[in-house]
C-alpha cells in the first residue's frame, strides 16, 4: 500500500515537472515570437509627490499581448526570459521604447519627465547594457538624466563576485547621469553598511510593507526605518503599491515624499500617459 502511494507520488512529481518544462518551452517559443511580431507593450505608471499628487515621472512596465493566450504576466514570463537569455533583447526593446517616448515628449516641449525602467542583473552582467542604453539615448536625442534604472534589492545580493560586476555597471550608468533605484526594498537582507556602498539615488519601499502600513504597526515601523535610513544617506524614497488614502496619509506622516499605486493611477498606455504629461505642461503655462 505504502509502496503504491510512493509510486503515485513520484508519478505526480514527474508529471508536474513535465508540465512545468512544457510551459517553460512554450513561453520561450512565445517570447521569441513576441519579439519578432511586436507583441510587447510598454505601459507607464505615474509616480507622484505624496504632498499634492503632482506627477514626477513614470515607471515603465512590460506587457505581453500573447495573441490567443491573452495577457501573460511579467511575473511569469520575466523569469523565463532571464533563464533563456532572452531578457537581453527584450530589455533592449524596453530601452528603445523608453527613448522613443522621451523623444516624443521632448518634441512637444517636455523634457523634465523621468521614466524608470526595470533591469535584470543578467542584463547588467551581459556587459553590453550600458553602451546600448547610452547609444540609444544619444540617437534619440534624449538626456540620460531623464532615465532611471530599477534593480531589485534581491538581485544585488547575488554573491560577492556577481555583486561586483553589477555594481560596476551601475557606477558606469550613474556616471552617465542615469538615476539608480533599488526596487522592492525591504524584502532582501541588505544592511545599512551595504546600502551605503551601493551606487543608488532612490529607494523603493516594497508594496508588501505599504499594503499593511496603516494597519500593522510593525510594517509602518519598517517603513519609518527605511525612510530614516535613506534620508541619512541622501537618497530619495518612493513607496510602491499605494492603494488607499489611509496608506497615503501614514506614509506622509513618516516623511516619505514620493509614491506610486492604484490610488492615483494604474499603469497607462503611452497615449494616456502623454495626455497627463502634456496636460501638465499646458497647466503650468497657464499659471
Ligand atoms: P515591480 O518593478 O516591483 O513593479 C511593480 C508592480 O506592482 C507592477 O506589476 C505594477 O503593475 C504593480 N502595481 C502598481 N501599483 C500597484 C498597486 O497599487 N497595488 C498592487 N497590488 N500592485 C501595484 P507588474 O507590471 O505585473 O510587474 C511585475 C514585476 O515584473 C515588476 O515588479 C518587475 O519586477 C517585473 N517587470 C515588469 N516589467 C519589466 C521589464 O521591462 N523588465 C524587467 N526585467 N522586469 C520587469
Ligand atoms: Mg520596478
Ligand atoms: Mg517594486
Ligand atoms: Mg516587485
């Protein structure tokens, strides 16, 4: 009896593996197809001052419209892109889109809006990312200080050697004027000393702390600690995933100055984002 159960467990385990492997291969093939057939879209989520909800910039988030399969979440396809190395061409597509967007706004007279893009450590380790970004920005006539690069705290903790390589690339980006943000901060295990060595301008408080912020004291204490630490290092702080006015006001109370989240806006299409940006321009001209 026990033996039979064991066998069926193994069968179940292997069929799970089989399914995972099939899904992986399916997505890998799909990603190649997506690159060739223009199935990606880069949406933009507004970032704003907590004080008056004034727009400061956007985070670019990748969307995959996978034909009959509908939308596939980046939580599912980014890991596949990373494992297969496809993140490099996908990431280049993202950079070129960001440059196109910024060029378009510049042509309409707006050149002070920032766009942050997410970068995998693998892209940085490829050694070609910095040049690619620089040459695309130059080709589009875009100022490099309008571009921000987000790397997750977790990815910075990859091991000493790896960390050295990633860190070098970030230093080079920073020398070009690109801003560096540490994403999902608080979910990794970096120490204050570690953070001090790190070439970063902005810390993004992970949404898991924000969502509990007004309810659980512990979470809000973590947010307070992050804000205090970032300030003492001269870094900006942005909270992600703000959904309620309660969260907004408790973040303001602890001295966080910037935010992002459904409370103010979902990620927008380029056309919608442009309306916000160009609207802001005409408003400020009226004053
Ligand atoms: P992330 O960089 O931490 O992005 C924030 C995620 O939170 C986004 O999910 C965003 O849509 C979502 N979000 C924004 N506001 C709220 C809110 O108020 N409440 C909640 N619950 N969620 C909110 P998304 O777009 O599904 O992206 C998931 C992750 O995939 C990103 O996390 C990022 O790590 C990765 N990703 C997305 N685009 C790219 C990309 O172009 N390149 C790379 N390497 N990774 C990407
Ligand atoms: Mg991000
Ligand atoms: Mg994040
Ligand atoms: Mg995240």
